C-alpha cells in the first residue's frame, strides 16, 4: 500500500478543493450554486431566482469563477454560468439535496 505517496500526489487536488470550498462558503454563493445545479443559467435567471441586485450577484459569480468553481459562456449579450468541474458538480448535487431541498 503506497498511501503516503498518493497523498503527496493529491496535494494539488486538495489545494484546489480547499480553494473551491472556501469560495463556496458564503451563503449567497451557496444559494447561487443551488440555483445552478447541473444546468447552465444566465446571470439574469440567477438574479431573479436569488433575489438581490445584479451587481451583487456579479461580484459573487466573479469570485466563484476566479476560484475555478464556475465557467462562463457568452452568447450575444448574455453570460451563462455552469459548474466547471464534475467533482464539484457531485459535491454541489449532494449539497443541494442536503441543504437546498432538491433531489436528483
């Protein structure tokens, strides 16, 4: 069993996970992630679902994007967000089920 070596190899993944979890640890960002789930959602839809100003949402989306939690796609004048990493998506799915009242 080569367990300690595996941990060293995984340090980069652990650091990435820690940054993502820290970025997600704000109540409004968790709410945004609950809205997103497995879908790609426009900023306007997120604003309507979460119920705060677009500038406030945009600031939090930027943090989640900068930490690698979200990816964006621009289509004309709309920006769409989705969860960037399948592992994060799995974590968000569990979080949505446990904390947001959604089931798969």
